[in-house]
C-alpha cells in the first residue's frame, strides 16, 4: 500500500538506482548540502533496482551517516518506471521530487522547484533548455519522439520534460491510485493535470559511469509511450484498409473496362507477386501493432504486483509487503 504523508517530512526525494556505485557518494554530497542549506525537513528515498554492483552496500553506508536516507531494495531489476513507482509509493513528504543519481538533474534546482510549489502550484516541471549533453543520435531520436507522441497522444505531453519535477502530495496520491501495470510515467504525469508551471534548466553530463539507455531500450520506451497514450496506431489500419479497398474497387473497374474495350491481357507474374508481397507485409505490420496492444491487455489482466521489495531500511514497516 502507498505510504501516508508524514507531517514531519516536507520534501521527499525519490532516487531510482541501477548500478550507480560510482556516483552515490558524489550525489549525496551535492544533494544533502542543498537540502541542509534550505533548512527543510526532508527524506531521500533510494530504490535499488536490482543493481549488480556495490550500489546497495554504498547506500547502507550512506544511511549509516545520514538516517534521512531510506532504502528500498527490489527483488530484481524491474526497470526505471517501476522503480520510480516504488519510490513514489514509499515517499511521505508533502511534496516529492524524483531525481536521477547521476547528477544530470542539478540539485541546485531544488530550491527553485520548492519556491514555485510554495506559490501554489501542484506540479513544477523542469524542462531542458537544450540537449547539448546528449549524443547526436539521442538528440535526434528525442526530437522525433516528442513530435510523434505530441501528435498521437490523447493528452499533451510536454517536450523535453523528464521525471525531474516536483509533485504535490495530492498529485502523488492521485498517481498512486492509477491501477495500470504498464507505466509510461511521463504520460501518467501529463494525464493527471493539476495546476502546473514550467521552469527551464540545462542538464549536465553524467558525473560518472555511463547511461543505461541503449538504442533498443529507447525504441521499446517509445513504443511503450505511444501504445500507452494513443489508440491511433489501431485506428490507422482502418484508414489504410479503407484506402486499399477503394483502390481495389477502382482497379477492378479499370480492369473490367479495359478488358471490354481492348480484350484480355496475359497477367504479369512480377506485378502479381509484388502486390501479394505488399499486402502480406501490410497485414503482418497491422498484426504486429494489434499484438502490442493485446500484449498490454495480457499484462493488465494478470494483475501481478508492480514490483517486489526484498528488504527496506528506514521505514516503520522495515520489511514491506509486496506492493
């Protein structure tokens, strides 16, 4: 069950981590310094998402030095979206800020996020001013993705806004109530609505290690976003089928008229084969798109837990039940 708000915690940071042993000490040094300067009651909820390195040991050592650091150790790697979900469900602050451990999301932005929240905004979005820290491929693919999903999505999804943002407690509670198992968090944040404001920032390069996102991961992430928040790929094949049917009727009329006027031609093997291959390819593509949606229905109806917690530190119920 989602954790209730703790009146003694004003700000919760939620930090999904997967193989981040090289960045943990630098991250905590930077984040804790900012939070202490703000003189604010805080907690840092770290989610170890099945790390294979010494991430968990480093987290335990950090908690030994600062009891406001709390740890959720998932039973395996569930992926960033579900690790973020776990952190949000365990956060108890009046406001919650998801942030990456690689320091590409600058901790110096936290006071500005909090200031906007105190002005009365329920969600404060941190939008990237430029993507110069990304590779050329990632810049191009991100631009194409946001343009595509902006046209297809049933709710507007802000461009160049990641998970780094501030969420009021009401927003977090509303998000925790959403039941779907396949979670595209950027879309879910956008779907919630509430009173929002956007601030811009420049994202830094990673302090250490390398990105876990590969081409295949980005491709799957894009498909996840499109199929989670748009039914257009399904509707599209109705339009394609109608166009093909109209073309077939027109071609049939043309063939009948030409046969009546000029006699029967010997049909060409090459043209017939090309048409067969074209329509078979279109059928396979349409079945693949339909399969993506059916697969998500299959995941939903099984109703498995979103994630499993192996062990946790810093929470009242030290060993949480499966979420």
